[in-house]
C-alpha cells in the first residue's frame, strides 16, 4: 500500500471567513433587538399594571377614609339651635370656625394643592342624646341638666341658646366635675333654658386637604392646623398626616333640597349662609348629602402623553370650580389617572326638627 507523504497531503483550511463572522454578528444583533423590544413591552406592561394597582389601592383608601368620617358628621349636635353658629375652639388651635356644621367645603381650612377642595368634618363620640340636654339652671360654673349621669370629667361640651339666635357664638368647653344634677364647666356660655351638647371625650374636627400629591388630615383639637401652611405648595406643619399617596385632586359638592319634604334637587359648592339664624339652620337641615370625587394618579411617569384630557366626574360642569383640573403639574398628561366618586348621606341632619 502506497503512503502519501506529508508534503503531498491536502491542507484543510481552519476557522471562519470574514463573511461568516459578519453574518453571525448581524443575526446576533437582530436577536438582541428582538429581545430588547420584548423586554421593553413587558416592562411597560408591568409598570402599567403595578402603577394602576397602586392608584386603585390609594384611591380606595382615600375614599373610604372620607366616607367613614363624613357619615359621622354632625353627630352630637344635630339640632337647629346649634347649626351654623360660629364655634370657638380651645387650645392648641384657639381659633373660631365660621360655622358649626357636619361638613364644610373650602372654609376654615388652609388651601392645599391647586385646583383641589378642602373639607372640614365635625362630629362627637358621646353615647348620650345627640339632640342635647335642656339646661335647667345656671349657677356660675355649675350647670344643671336633666341627665347629668350622661356626663363625666374631661368630656367636651357646647352650650347653645334655646332656639336659633341671630348673633349666636358657641365655644367648646371641658367638664371638670359631675355631681348630679350639676355639671362643673368653666366659661361654657350656657344659659338657663338653653341646650348643652355633649361631644364626648374624643370629638373630631378634621380638616382634609390634598397636599404635595397626598391626601392629608389634621385634627383641630390636637393642633393648630393652619400653622405654617402655605397655600399651593404643600408646605404645612407636621400635624398634617398623609393617609393616601398619589392623590392629586379632591372635589366635593353639597346636595341641597329646596324644601323640607323634597329630596336633593341641586348640587353645588355653595355653603349655606343667611343673615337670619333660623333660616340658616334650616338651610343646613335641607343639606342632606355630599358627593365627592378623589383622583388617584399612577405612580409611574411615562415618556409619552397618556392622558389627553383631564378626567371628569358627576359634578363636572355644575360650577366652574368642581371641574377636575390637573394642569398645575407640567407633565400631568404623562400619567394615568383613576377617579373614585360617591354620594355620602349626611345621616345626622334628618334627625333635626323639620323646617318649612
């Protein structure tokens, strides 16, 4: 058998040619581009899903908190002779509210973020009669009432005249001692034949406002909620506690009835006002509902515009003020929004005496 020499053996080429390398690079780049596009789409869907979930949760929390407190509004002082009178608060607030009412829109609360409403909700927590007790005698700080057993030391009370009175001025005072039939209260302003309302040991005067993109709350009985507040930039004292994040707007309207027997037939932001105290009290008695809208924002900002126009709610178009306006933020259209709205009955007002 003849053997080939090494010199005559065929040399087989090894490795890749330049063309083969370039083709492989092109294929790899195409695969990488496809993978990046798939990743980008998946990441966008993930951010949309998680961001929308955050907005859903935050909006639901905000709406629940507002509903819970507004439904209690007016408890403990639901009577015509107290409704609508100015109320002086004790320290640390030490200020006078324009009206004693279950809930007031855009009054006595420092303004929050632009184009958003504020709410002031007031209610007591006593287990006694919410219509108040008749004052049978006044002897200095000793005030006699028919049901002194319903009172205890350190509870807060408000003394009102026997009937709606022009120029009425109420003040919150604290019970110092109880010895039936007398209750010891300093500077209560109570008069013989008037009414004493027991608000309990832990009443609430809660101010709600959207500040720096959060729904915040402050209790006027624990702090001066107006201290160090600057309207429009979210700056406020630490007494304002955030309860829901990424809330960008709060809108509210009263539901008014034109007569004592009719249902709600108009919605607006007009707070009841009248020079005659009896007429003012009746206006409050016929304000039997509040409707609110909370606008929650997706926490993720997008590079492109996602929202062409501001969302609407049931109150849009009723007044100029209640429309949802998000334009205070330059890139507001780069977010997604969810609107949560409901109608809340003011349950304690129908208990009052009927007005014509």
